[in-house]
């Protein structure tokens, strides 16, 4: 007596069916995502960008080291940041606690000044960021580590102006 091999029968319960359908759907989505055409590249606008860097708490008179026309670079990544257009000094301030009135007040720091350096550079402007020089991203409030001829400092980007 010969035994006949049984025919293959696929027996799926409800759970197996759901898992199989989800796996097929995920595979179809990944295939569609890989084959769809890429979105059009974003148009970048090139313009002249002026931004102001505030270097905080410099000793009085130290701002004389910053000269108009000097080239600035980022002292950490060596990105080119542009050329100095103008230099302005303002008194250095800090917030202190007034314990009598229980509030914060601004007080001038004697012997120190803040240096506002206006920098001009050619940059690429996109919806996400303003990039100047060799890739330095300029954002208001961003930390800036500045190096120039004869000086080194750190501060914050105070303002950005775009031309064009």
C-alpha cells in the first residue's frame, strides 16, 4: 500500500491573516516610497547678509583690537564668517536681584563693556537657515566664537539683516 503525500494547505487563523496583511502593506509602502520621484530641490537665494555679534564683558578699551575690514572666522570650526563693517561699544549690563523690592534689576558692570560687531558676508538664504561664508549658519541668539586679527571672543548673534 502506497502512501500519498498530502497536498499543501495553507491554514491561517485570524491573527496570522492580520499579520500577513500588515506585512504586505508595509512592503508595498516601502516599495512605493523608494520608487516615487524626488521632490524638486529647494531654490536657494544668494544675497548679502549683515549680522551683529555681541561680544560680552570685555575689559574697557579692549575693543580697540577689533578693526573695520578685518576678516572673521569661527574659532572652533574655522568657518569664514565675513568682514567687519562697524564696531560699537556699549556698557556691560547684568541682572541682579534687588532683595528689598524682590525683583531683578539691570546693573552696569564697572570696568567692562559689550562690543557690537557688525559683519557683512555673502550668504545663501533658505527657508531653514541663513548660511554665510564657507558654511557658517547664522541664527539670532546663536552662540558665536569669533576670531579675528589680534582678538578672540565669544558672544551671541544679536541681529540679522538681509539685502535683496
